[in-house]
């Protein structure tokens, strides 16, 4: 038997082994998406953009059964949704959190119909944690060179280890993996709170240059001027005023709005934060408590 034949048969066997963990998700007017069984108690993870309904979501299993499901919660920022399926005998995937390497072969296994569908590709880029357009934190940048695959497909390496979930909407015209570590964090948060909590300061800012003498003193050229403060929000309660210029948070420099985002992750909600601001030509440190964005943004 040739090496190519052995490799081909190994891939086919691997698809057969993991396919029971992959389901078809019918949650809207678009074509069906795929999802992956998270727990044998009927929890399924899929992509947010593919699920338009909150209840009466159809979930079809590898054994031909179609079960009724509902949305437990969703996180548009990471393009993830969590479903609860009423049924038994589900086969959860076994996740592997070791980062893949550039050049590794991967398979995306989806279920657009009754049968599983596999797409072959490689990992063509791996990088650090990054932020999506919706400010969601993805723990690892994993870009794929992959053939067409249903959104929500299970990504596995050549050994059959589950690496993450395939999403076609995190970056425009780019195939991306939502890694297992991000899945675990978001699933845990949704099961606990029905959503992913995000920090909230209740302010709007605009980058501005600092006066030359203050820039030299700080070693940075710009800061964030407050142009709007929401009444009774964390910033207002912390004593910030319109015209204040934020130059640091917890001892770290701030020069652009994106510099605030790491201080607003879920684990920071309810925690103290120290803002250094330039006010009337002098620096001052103001303590405040990070709020929960749900106070201002109703749940979907």
C-alpha cells in the first residue's frame, strides 16, 4: 500500500471517528450551519451569525435524529452561540488546546445535510490573541487555507484532535479558527451568565496630541480626551470630567481607544481601575470601578 493511500485512509477513518460530534443546525432563513456537541447533556456550540432564532432550533445528529433546541446564550463578539438540545446519546468532542503550527494539515468537518462533509486545508498563519470587529477577544490568531466548509464546522488536525470551530465571518474573506481555549472561556461564561460580560466605563474619547512639555514628561505624544460621559456611569461616578485627557490606565500608557479594551475584559467587571488623566495642566489619578456593559446594552 502506498504512502498516499495510507494517508488517505487514515484521514477517512479519522473523519468517521469524529463525525458523531458534528451536528446540523437549522436556526434561521439561511442555509443550515454546523455545530459541535460540547457535552453529553445536550449542549452544542455553533456560530452566532448562523442562528437567527432563539428557540425552535433544529439540531440533526449523525444517527439521523432531529432534536429540538433553544439558544442558551450568544456572543456576537466571538461569533459563538450555545444551544441546549433536548435529547440523549450525544457524543461530545474532545478538545485540544495546544496551538497548531503553520503548515499543519487540518480538516473542517461539517454537516450541511444528513451526511458529514470534510474540507482539507492547512494552517497558513498563527499569531497572538486579537480583537474582532465586535471587540471580542480571540485567544489565538489561526488563519486557514481551507476549501468551502459550513460555518460551525469542527476543525481537527491530522491526528483527529479537535482544535476549534470554523468561522467565515470573523474576518471578511478570511477563513478563521475559533480556538478551543476561546470556546471553553465563552461557553463557561454563557452557561454562567447567559452571555459574555464586557467591561463598561461610560465614556467616549478622541485621540489628541499632548502639550510638548507633558509629552516629554510622560514619554508619549498623545492621550484620549473625553468628549462624552454617560450620566451615572462608572466614569461619571469616578469623577471624570469632559475635557479630561486619559494618558494611562493602571500604570500602562494609553494613546488610542484600543488601549482601553484589555482593561475591559470579562474578568475586570466589578474590579477597580486607576485612570491617570491630564486636567487643567496637571496629572491626577482617579479610581473607578469597571461596570458591566449590559447596564447600557440590552441583551439580544
